[in-house]
């Protein structure tokens, strides 16, 4: 089976979708599947071995200029090919200002129009390259927002099946202005009939996106989120069943403070302000409680004010000695971070469709505290590796923190349950096997109906 896996670069930030795409492509390759991971927009950034190609299609700079300067398409392609050069995309993606919602909406709508949009030549170029250079049996798209290319892919690759992952499409759509959002949703709905199958990482998201895009139930499969647990396994002794023991869960050393961890983007939608408020409330209500807050993750330049305000809030409460900022660690740094905390909490404001950071914590035997929305209830019900609280409810989050901080036995039990789930059920190798079965079944059904 040859798969062309189209993954959307996230302009230089660590992106859960990019990292999952990379991990899944790597797992497929290890199992002998001819899977080529092709970046769209910008090169991808991942904290593990990057298996994507150097060539970038639909380069973000090129698409932006075609949107702003439509006459550019009349300039010979050879003269503007340098706009897709990886070095340029790497440099431009370091820009400090995010695109304005108006322009982003117009560009999104134009891209979803495919060969009827301003980027038509670039979309056709991708489809032609797939048909003549790669000739895949399956084209797998990381989301439907890049689905404007599907009609052209269908035209040039009539024998290939087209499968789309749905992961965060709604979050992107909600950033757009209402008029462009509605246009984008309508265009995405029009693409549904041209997609052979959709994949979601949770039933919550499958239900939500099926309703939003009018996707028939038999066209959607749930492929639970997974990761490669090997980088997170501590090189210490193993348990009798071969699994590495939890790194920190259940630590009872009275000389060490209990460490509450946060590892995600430092941004309002990830809810860091809720965790900071709950931690400060926890310390105020329990003066003798020996605990700390450790914060790690990538912060966009546009979030500098948000992070500064949180630091000021911590200093105003006189708790700067109890809070540590780790910056944006690489994989080795992430592993060190997770081995140095006793629990993890990323109290998102939005309904998270995936929650990769939960699996990363569980891979280290670390319990989690998450809001009761999005994919989190499903994950915690399946694994039993954490606690849930009402979204945005700081007093309830404070109570949950207190429960885990003061109960080492509960931390250990939840951490071990989460780790078993990752090793036995949420392993990326198992997910890759399930994906291949789904693709083969979908292709067989397509051949029969065709």
C-alpha cells in the first residue's frame, strides 16, 4: 500500500496534529507501508525524528501572495518557484504577528474553492505531482481545511481513495469572521461526497464534526489517539509484566514538594490562567501545603503579554518561588520535565479533540486533571488515569489539585492506570495497524460500489 499523507505545517510552533501525523507516518513506515509524509504550507516542526519530505507543497508564502496579488499567477511558475523554498518558509514562519482574521478567512475560503480559487495553479501542481511522481493508492489528508485540492486529486488520481483526518478543523474555523466561517463550512460540506472516509481521534469529535459538516455516520471511524511511548520510558528497572514503572507517581519523599505540571502552548485557549489561579488559591487556602507549579511549553511572540500578565499575577501573590517556567523543551527536555512532576493539568477552554499531552503524561505514569469536555472524558473513562472537573471552574480545579497533592496512593493508582492504557491500547504501532485495516476495508468497499 502506498500512502501520500498530506500534513499541514504549523508555521514554526509545536503542533499536536503535526506531531501525531509524523508519529503515525513513522509507525506505518516501520510496518512496511510505503507512506510518504508531505508538508503543506510550511515545513513541520516535531520533537522526534521528522520523517516528512523536504519538499513543501502549497507554500504558505506563495499562497498568501497569490491571495493578495492575483496577477502573480500570470508570472511563469519557474520564476516564482523560490517562494516555496524551505529556507524561505523557515524564515518567514518566525514572524511575530499572526495573520488577521479577515485575510485568513479570505485565504481559507479561496483554498477550499480549489481550482476555482486564486491558488488554482498550485493545487493542480500538487495533484499532478501526486499522479505522475508518486501514484499513491491512498491520499490521506490531515484535515478537511486543505480539502480544496480533493477535486483535482480525484481528477488526476481516479483510482486512489481519499481519506481525511478531522483534528482541530472547528477550532480553526472559529477563529474566522462569521461570514468567512459560514462560507468555509459550506464549501467543506460540498467536499464530503468526494471523500471516501473520515477519521477522528474521539467519538466526541466524530459526533461534532459529523453534525457540522453533514457527514453520514457510516463514513466516519474513530481511531483513538496514540503515541510512541518509547521516548518516555525511564531506563530503570521494569515491573514483572515488562512495563516500566511510573516515573514519579506516588512519590512519598517528604523532603520534596509535590509538583503540579503544565505542558502545552502558553495561550489563553489552553487555559493556563485557570491553572495559575487555582494554584494560587490552593496555596492561599492551605498555607502549609508543600507544592509547586511547573510550566512548560511554546509561547508565540503574540502571547508575550498574556505570559507577562500571568507572571505579574504570580509575583503579586508572592508565589514566584513556587512557580518555575521551563521554556519550550525538546523531546529530551520534555521527558525530563514529565519525570519531575507528579501530575499534569492543561485546563483548556476549548473542547480539545485530541489531548496528546494527556498520553505523554500517562506514558510517564503521571495522572492528569482535565476539564470535563472535549475528548478528555472519553480518554479518562478508557484509561482511568485522572480526574475531571467542570470546565472553567477554578474552585473545582483547586479541589481536584488538593485531592491529588495530598493523596500519594491515588496519584500512584491513576498514574499506573494511565501508563497501562498507553502501553496496551494507545500505542502508535497499534494505531497504525488499525489504520491500515480501515484503509483496506474502505478501499474494498469503494471497489465493490464502483
